[in-house]
C-alpha cells in the first residue's frame, strides 16, 4: 500500500491545479492489508488539496462505485 499510494499521492499533488481546473472527482476503492490507512490518507489528501476524493473499502463492489461515478457525469 505505502509505495503505490505514495506515488498516486505525489502525482495528485503535482497535478492539483489541472485537476481543479477540470473539475475532476476521484473515486478510490481499496482492499487488502492496511487498506484503512490508505483510504484515510486519500481522504485527507482530498481535503488538503480541495479535490473531491471519495473512498470506499472492500465492502463496496467496483460495479457500485462505477455506477456512482457515472451518475456524477450523466
């Protein structure tokens, strides 16, 4: 988790202005070892950067998250 999310977090920080400019909303789904820590870090990053980041754990199926994301754009 640490290495993967560290890279994603760095990229989101680097492209913060473009993400905000383009009204990007991010959906994250994580399971496995230490998933709660990873989701917490992503949730906090969204608050820090001012980017809407919705986080979901293994209890939420990917198909549900895709439906939620699509309902935001349709």
